[in-house]
C-alpha cells in the first residue's frame, strides 16, 4: 500500500474542476443545497486526499494527465453528489435508506403502481397500502421507510417529466406487462435492443430522481 504525506496545498487544476462539478450538482439539487456549500464540499474532499490528487494532476504525459483530470472530476462529482443527496434527505424528510428506492430494480417494482395512478387514476395512498401488504415481494422489495408515499409521489413527478417515448416504453413493460418480444415488436427492433431501451428509459427516470444511489 502506498502512503502519502499530508499536503495542505491543492493542485491548481482542482480550482478549475471544483466549480464545474459544483455547478453541475447545484443544477440538479438547487432546491436543497447552496452552490457555495457544494464548492466548499468539493474543496474539502480534495484536501482530504491532496497528495494523491496532486500526483495524478501533475502527470507529465498529456493524454494520461487528461485522463487523470477526468477521473478526478468524476470522483469529486460522486463525493459532491453524496453530500447533496444527504442534504436532500434532511431537508425533504426522507430517511437515508429511502434513497435505495431509486435503484432501477426498485423503480421497476414501484412503476406499475405509479403508472396506474397516471393512466387509471389510482390513488397513490392505495398503492402504498398494496405495497405494504406484501406486493411486490422479494429481497429487494420496498419494505421499509416511513416516507413511501412521498417516494411514490416523487417517482410520479419524475415519470410525467419523461419524454413521450420513454413513458410509452415504461407503460408497455410495467403497466401493460408486455414481454420483451412484444416491446421489440412495437419498437420494430431486436429483443436485445428493446431490453436496452427499457433500461435506458429506467435510467432516464432514475436520473430525474437524482441519479444512482451513492450509498453502496
């Protein structure tokens, strides 16, 4: 294992990367975090590993240094996102564990209830009770958290903000319970392509909810 001596000065590139990352995070979570606070969190994260980052960003070979800058930017983004989502949890009243409901597997389980509320007018409170009664079932089933109704409402808002194509794909798969072959027929594509497009639609929904969970 390699050990780094403590460093208090950051590489100049950090001061270019941090504002860009902070702005991206703020655009997504501006209702819950201040831009300056996100910038501060980015710098705090960088200071905690300054020696390592300085080495990565001082790479003499141009292509490798550019690659390192991109990697550092992504790592900083993930750290800033963790901070922003925790702030969202605190300010919106979610339990931290509720963020796991935004994993695509759990979104897929909740979508039939959410889409039914949009298309058929099903009351989300009824969906909440159905889920608590044991449907859907399985090890990854939503089964805890005191804010299930708030989560269903959150997912519904994100779903209605999707483009028509993604909404249609999710309706076919999760409301009308079509097979992959049937979805592929409607999309006039291969089954594997239909599977990818369903996944892409789910990730689009996930992105509107704040992206992948950082608690892994």
